[in-house]
C-alpha cells in the first residue's frame, strides 16, 4: 500500500512540512472488529509503528487489499492459547509503547496478557481497552454492536423522522466516534502524561459512554427545555424547516443547514419564498406548515437543478451525495482527500483527515 501522501502530494501550503508526532512509538494491536483497527490506523497515520497481532484460530480474514484500516501496519499471526505464541506476544509487549485491545472484559487476563501482567514487565505501557459497555458495571459482559450502544444512550431514539422510527446511522457513532476517536485521544493524552510521570496507564473506553460524551450539548439543550423528545420535531433532527433533508423531483435529496437568520433568509428567498419566512420560522409552532411549503417547492426541481440554483449562494445548502459521487467530488479531489492504494485497480480510499504541518522557515 502507498504511504500517506506528503504535504506536497496533498497540495498543502508551500514552505510547510507534514508532521508525524507519533514517530518512534510502537503500538501492539490485538486485532478485533470495528473500533480497534480504525484507532490504530489513526495512530499509524501520525507516524506510529503498528504491529497487528492476528489470531491464527480466527481463520482467513479476506483479501487484505480491502482492509483499508490495516494500511501501514505489520502483521503477526499468533495462537494466544499456545505457550510459545503467548510468549512471543509478551516479548512484543515488553518493548511497546501502546497496547490496544477490544476483547470482552477478562479475556486478556485469562490469557495472561492483562494490564497487571503486561505492566509488570513494561511499566511505561499505555494499555487501551475498547469495549461497548466498559470494563465493569452491570452490562460489561453483554455482547453488542454499535446499534446496541446507541440504543442505550438515547441517541438512536433521536435519529430518524416522525414516521420512520429510529434509524441506525451506519456504525459511525458508537464504533468510531465513541470508540476509535475516544481511544486515540486517550492514548495521545496518556503518552503526554507518561512524559511527565514516567508511568504508563490503563485506558477504559466504553463506546456507549463515548457516545454519551458526544451528546453533552444535546443533554444541555434538553435541560434548558429546548428539546421536546421524539423525532422530527426538534431543531436538529429535521423538525425545523431550515435544518433537514428535502426530497427533489428526481427522488434525490438536498441537505439544508440554514440555522442562522442570514442563511435562513438566503435559503427561503432562493427557493422563491418571502424573506419574512426567516423571521416566521423562528417559532416552532410554524415549523410543520413552513416545512410542508418548502418540501412542495423543492420537489419541483431535480437535485442537480437546485445545486445550480444555490451555486454561489451562502445558504448552507448541499446536495446529498452517494459514496460514488463523493469519490469524484471536485472539492475533495482538490484537497487530495482520497488517495489510491497500489494494487487496487484505481480504487481510492480516504486519506487521513488530520493534517499537521510545520513551517520549514520561521
């Protein structure tokens, strides 16, 4: 696979150089589904050396060309139930900076690879544990996936329309935002703390609690009385006529996020409604009526026609793209947001979303 593109490859500012702040750090990943490989992918993108320990007993994992999250990692196949292979894993951990695992609580302890075992031989180790419910508590031993963790937090109940029921937002929220991102953030913070104290630590990442943390502002909105519950009746869930998705004549959609008054006025006037609608739509009681009017107007044109109509208009209106369309999006391509993997017959994958740059001359 190709390395992450350089700053020059990605069209970044001349006179800058891309930074790899985790260069020299060794990460041992005990392979698991979902959040673990994405977390370690992000660490690798920042320069860390990642060694992925695969379980031999798990069988074939499919064509490695399509495991995009395994880029820039080396792999080691071990049967951790065999003494010799477990000893190899222990030797690897002894010289590691970070360990990341996503097994059910207690699994690593039963293998003799729990935090106490590993930190006895490597007290500087940062030991990150990603699970759905956390290492303890009433749910800690329950199986689950992204949808289950979302269901418990209230996030799933809030996503969807008044008629649809809860709609799963793929597995982006709990697995990746609540799990991978929280873990990567915690690991970087723990490495910084280690520079001060000289000691490693254990990080307990609960995907469900990660989602709760992401919902902090929503709980504040609820506490002040601006969230009515349900779906499709609140200002961030499609209830407001200036924040939601509208179907177009060709069965496609546009997304409207005109939250501020200046954007609301631009939106309403561009679709042919009076500017006063921006003021009238501040009243939640008017939302169903105005939304119905807007929906009828939007259905008179195709998605691409509305895209052209809003070109150059600062109204926070965007066509809803498919993944195929995103791959050819001119703005993404201008920033090299996708890169091509070698041996993939022209297939593109997302480039790292985080860009760290330093000026070469100050």
